[in-house]
């Protein structure tokens, strides 16, 4: 397991402990800690993606995204920012685009806007069915002395990522690296970006960063078309399903049992979580999935399973293949700290695994992904989604 995965696993355990503690006592500080931990986990997961972008091996991954949920997740830790959002996509619902690239672009662009400008930021989002693109714009006033123009034109992304320009500016490299990530992510998503400087009515300099990436409206997720995302119906699983999970971290197992299973509405009497110490524990877990019948409807498997007794590492995908050979037909979910697009494709390659969920995902996002995958797999058994709200 690489350094990135080890770091992420450690952070995941801290986040899980915070989630467990929050069940007993709620506080705004815990919310802030959790938001930052999940953001850190997301950055860990993005490191491999950025490496793939730099080497030219990244392949765009399109997925249905609820724009309002995506934007809230991007700005949720920025309580200190005077943020106004102009969202022209409300009512459109789900849009298909490269969510990972969009997140890298917005996160870096927002941080750069705050680094070089004031704390009053306007984020605008709009979708164009004509160009099949979703456009994000970030606008705020430039701090005095920032980006003094020595040239006749406004700085562009290329200016800000050019090594000579960085040396001339005498600015901390990290701010420019952020814009380099933006340029890489924009290229990876097949998008177009620009950075412009204008003057407002008061004669103040205003920076406007705009990025447009390919997108199309999804018509396959009707449950996400509400014009009011905070009050929209939420998909839920049928009641009292048998859920099983295996992970080599005792802390993560507790989080799955007390938080994730609870959020999914699992049958507490039938569902169980296993933190194996040896191969015998894993084999017993496999049997418990299938017996006594009926088998579990959903199984969550850690991908890299390290056992205490020194047994060579076991893989969740190998267990998934074994379950299919034994006739298991339920939903198989891989949860892994290694969750780049290339990793997911590898996990799904054999056809045994139904969905991959990065451990960096929030509990809410994990629930959404599991529920959607369940109904997608069982669409012939259910005439419609089960909704609550």
C-alpha cells in the first residue's frame, strides 16, 4: 500500500472517530473538523489524478452530478468567506460531467481568488444546452498591489503557470501551483478557462476566473430534479435489508456499523460487520453472507485487506469474484482509499463488482452511491425508486 493510501486510511479513521463522537454530542466545531477531514481525504484521492494529468494518462470520467449538491460540497468549509452564489442550473437537476476535474478546478481557483483578492466572492454557475457545457465563474476584488500589470494584457492561465512569470512575480510558488492544477484539470476535462481583470464602477480591479467544461443534462435520475435541493426527496433502500461489510480497520468497522448501516436503514438483527484477524475470519464472513438464506442484499468489501496474523494481503475484488462463483447475486461494493479513476476501472474489470466508493467520500455521498447502485442493479424488481422526504 502506497504512502497516499496509508495517509488516507489514517485520516479516514480520524474522520470516523469524529463521526462517532458527533452521534453523542453535536457541535459546530465538530462539523468544521469533519468538513476539513473529508476535504483532506478528497485531496489525497486527487493526488493520483493530478499525476495522471501531468503524465498525459488521465482518461475523462463522466458521471451524473447534482450541481447544487456538488457546489455545496465544494464551498462547505468556507464559512469565513462572504460567498454569494448565482446558480442558473436550479431546476435542471442532474448534469453529466467530470466531477473530479470540476472539483480540482474550483477548489484551486477559489483558493487563488482568496489568496489574491478580498473575501467577498461571487460564484456563478450556468449550463448551456447549445454548447453542451457547464460554466463556473469566480469573481472578487483584487487586493491592492496584486497582479500589477507590467504587460498590456491581463494575466492568463498560461502567464500564471509559466516558470519565468513565477520567478518575476516573486510570489510563493504554491499559489501558482494551484493555477497549474487548474490548467491541468481543465485540459483533462476537455474544457476552456480564462482569467480576466476588469474595473468596477468604483474603479477597483476585479478578477474574473471562468471555466467551461463539457456537460449534458441527465434524464435518467428523476429523483434529483427538484428546484429546491435542500428539501428534495431522498432515495432510500427498502426497509430491513441484510447488509454485510468487511474492513481491516476496527475503527472503520465501527463507523460502518453505527453510522453507514444506520443511514442505509439496515436490518440490525441480520446485518453485521467483520474486522478479520486471519484468513479463517474472512472465510467465515463469506459463509455468513450466504447462510442462512436468504443471502445479504448488499456487501461492502475493503479492497486491500491486511490481516494481523501475517497472511499475505487479500483483495476485496478477489473475494467478490469468489462470491460470484458461489452464486451470490446481490450488490457488491468495493470501498478503497485508492479510488482514482484508473483504480475504479481495475476493480470493475472482472465484472463481479457493481460499484466502487472511495473512502474519502462523505457518509452522505456514500449512502447516495450505494442506494443508486442498488436500484440500478435491481431495476427489474422495482417499478420506481423508493422516496422519502
